[in-house]
């Protein structure tokens, strides 16, 4: 455990930067003409004032700006179930419920956590198509390519005639 913790701060900073870049890309899709992304559940966009009360002051990055320091875990919802499924299926990262590794993982959270009670979860605003992603140490450009490609697959799924 001690050996694994030696470069922990460095890894967390990379994960924080990667996650912020991925979330910024996803969040930018909310305001496009035909949005696929409905909401990005990430502290930068959700209740930041509450988060700021609890978080350690963010470090200053090489560009002199505060780094996000929001962690590597977020959730995203889509404008349709078809879009959510296509996005998740196209995402070329590891899939599974164990989050918090050094590599990116995604899971269809609501399906895994509330499969037998989807109607109950929906009453509390937990959408069936919610995708939870734990971002890892991959090259940031690779991660952004994964997300962009997955968004294209989601858009294609939505535009297909029924």
C-alpha cells in the first residue's frame, strides 16, 4: 500500500484534469441545436457553492489557473434512452461497477444499482439511462476522442428512423 501511494498526488491531479476536460466536452453538448446530453452531474456544474465549502482549495496549475480538484467520478444523462444506450455501448473503456481505478470505467448505474426498482428510482429523479464514469490516467486526447465518438454514435441512434 505504501508503494502504491508514492505517486498518488500526481495521479489524482492527472485524473482531475482528465475528468474536467471530459465533463467540459459533455457539458458543452447541452446547449447545441439538437442536444444528446441532458445533464452532467459533476461538482463544477452541480451545486458548486456547496462543494466549495467542503473541498480542499484547488492547486494552481501550470497555466496559473486553479485546477478543478473535483475528483474523477461523474454521471451523465441523455435526452433519450436510445442515446444513453448507444453512448455507453460505443464507449471503448472498461465496463463495470467497480469505480475508482487508474483506468477509465463506465457503468449503467441505475440498471446495476436499481434494476428491480427502476420505477421507484425514477420517482426520485434517477433516470434509467444514467451513465456513471470514473475517469482514469489515459491520455487526455484519447479520452476526449472516446467521448466524441460515443456522442456521435448516440446522435446516430437518435436520428435513425424507428
